[in-house]
C-alpha cells in the first residue's frame, strides 16, 4: 500500500508515502519507481481482485512494461498473464486452457499451431475476441506468432 489513508508504520525498511491525490495507481507508481531503480523483470501478484477497474488498469501495467522493454507477468490464484508479440511464443501443455486477447488495438497475422483451435495468418479484432479458451494439444506446446500488434496471453491452470 501507499499509506495515503493510514499512518506510516515505524520501520527500518524504506517506506515511500504517496499523496492521497495522485495520477498513478499504487501499482503504476511502484512499477515506475522500480524502473528508475534499474529493475528489468517484474512479477506482479495480488493485483487482480475485487476492483475490476484496478484489475483492468493493472493489465495496462503489463503493456506499459512491455513497451518499456521489460519482462513482466501477472500471477493470480488461477492464471498467469503476459503480453506477447512477434514470433517464438510458446504455451506448454501444463495449463488447462489459454486465451489470447487484443490489448492494444487489433492483432494481424496471428498464427496458432499445436492447439485445439489452430489459425493461420488471421486478424483478431479488439471488438471481437475469438481467441478464448483454447487448449494445447497433449504432449505438445502451442506455438503463437503475431505479425502486427500485441496480445494478452492468459494461461489458466485451475
């Protein structure tokens, strides 16, 4: 937390107190501060929850980190989420499902191989997301490539 609504605890651990009125969410502020301090890999936990607006904003944090050339994932109780683009994106058969969603406009030239629902050189529009609940073929790994655009890859493990 940012201690903008409660008193700062007395501690020897560095604590940054944020103002209660600010443009960045707590997570965005923390990510920007970590980038300033030279961090390149991010594992965000506890950022998907009851507040849908904050959960959605935290998905945009993934996009912000990807556009800043940082590696990032969100992990919750059921899934792992990350932004993918280009070639050489793989999903192992250890997840129950995986979904691909446009997160920054449309995605063009999307190819999915070694999955229950394979596609080749398709366009997935942000207004019609048909990359939901796919399955990796048994004893395989799905291969995903995207010629243009970025997509949110969600691996579901429950």
